[in-house]
C-alpha cells in the first residue's frame, strides 16, 4: 500500500482566489494523480503528474485552472486558480503501486464562497 | 450516458446479511475492475481488484466480473456495522496504461446492528 498525506484537509476560500493543495507520499513513485469528487458525482481524474515532465490533463481540465507541480518523486501540488463556487469539491491525490493498485490520500475538502 | 453506472443507494441491511453491490459499464475495453470502500470524510480504500472475467474472493468479500454483460458485483458476507460506508467501483483500460480509473458514483451501504 502507500501512506499519503494531504494539506490542507479542508479550507473555505473566497471566489477569485487560489488554493494550493499538497500531496506527500511515503516513498518514491513515478506517477501521481489528482482527482476531483464533487457532491453526488463520481471521482474524476483531473491530471496525471510525472516527475520531470508536464502534467497530462484530462478533457475538461486545463493547466491555467489547475496548475500542477511535481518537483520530486514523493511530492506534488495542485492549485485551484481563480476559484468559483463550482470548484467546491473534494480533491484527492493518488499513487499507483504494484502495477495496477492505486492508493488515495485522505482528500482536501474545498468550499468556495 | 455515463461510462460506469452505479446505484447510489442507500442500501440498508441488518447485521449478518449478504450484501450485493453492482455496477454496469459501457466501455468493453475495460480490463481491470476495482472496488473501493470510502468512509465518511476519508479517502477511498482499495478492497480488491479483478482482471477480466471471473471471481475473486478475499475473506468476506467476493468480486465478480461478467464481461459479456458488462456487469460487475461485490458480495459481502456476514455484513457488519463496520462495513457501513460508500462502495465505489472503478475500472481501467489498456489505452490509458491502466492508469486512468473511471469510477461509478458509489453506493452507500448502511448495516444496522
């Protein structure tokens, strides 16, 4: 498995501001993933972050809105920029181990007012 | 149409009951099928995964995949109040390197003592 921590665990932000979410994993991994879990909706992949290269974004998600950094093999950040109430969601990072197994962090609960 | 459909529930059962949780999907390219358990305000926890069709058993949990019907199930025997959580199915295809997980919306399970 993997031990993953996220900071902050929750936040309340005003519209138009930005929030950076941190994800730390207990040992080195090649790929890290960022998901969004909106109320009543399924977990949706935002982007894949590979150390040393640009993140790969899924359809409907753009780098200007969700810039991602991956400075080393145990850490990544996701920024939610110019927030609106529609960005209120739980944001989760995950890592892949054992080929297929993907493990998730505890999530960051974001409320935008 | 969503790629993965899952009844949101809630599904309420008495302690000791056999629980059946199900998902249907539309993309025949999916090859790995996962089940996650998510407690309130926690990240998803990987329970088990299955490759292609067939059954897999792990303790009180049994996962089944019927690719011909595009239907997967998770059975929980002798259900316990501690099993009360939201259960998410997820699946992945080789076209994404088995990295992108596509989730159902989750079924909320309530096991009463």
